[in-house]
C-alpha cells in the first residue's frame, strides 16, 4: 500500500529522533499558486513539522534543522519543496 508523504515524513523522523511529540501538517493547499508558478507537483509539497525530542538536546538550532533535512533527504529528492520546523527538547521536570 502506498503511503502519503506525511506518513513517510513521520516514520523517518520517528526512526531518526524518537520524539515524544511529533505532528506533521500538510500545508500544500495554502501554496497551490506557488506550486503552479514553480512547476511543482500538486499537493504534498509544503509541510509544518512540530517535534519534541530529547535527541535534539545537544544540537544547536541550525544543527537540529540540518539533521531533520538530512533525515528527509529522500523526500526532498522526491518533490518535498518546503518544510517549516518547530523543534524543541522536553522541558526539565
């Protein structure tokens, strides 16, 4: 069965980061005119990822972003165009 890009993104991030919170939202519909302008495929091109993971703690903000982009390299090669990231670590008890 073929999975959606959102499902593949979620799976890749779960494997790479073991997050305690992960939300993947497809915002492609909000960018339909943008996709037309740049000859992008319709849908599944723009996402917002909210993730909380302890594994991000030792990383700077830039390193966190780079690590997520690296984990999703195959999706970028396959048509993922834009990714908005909200990355954080769990708060201390």
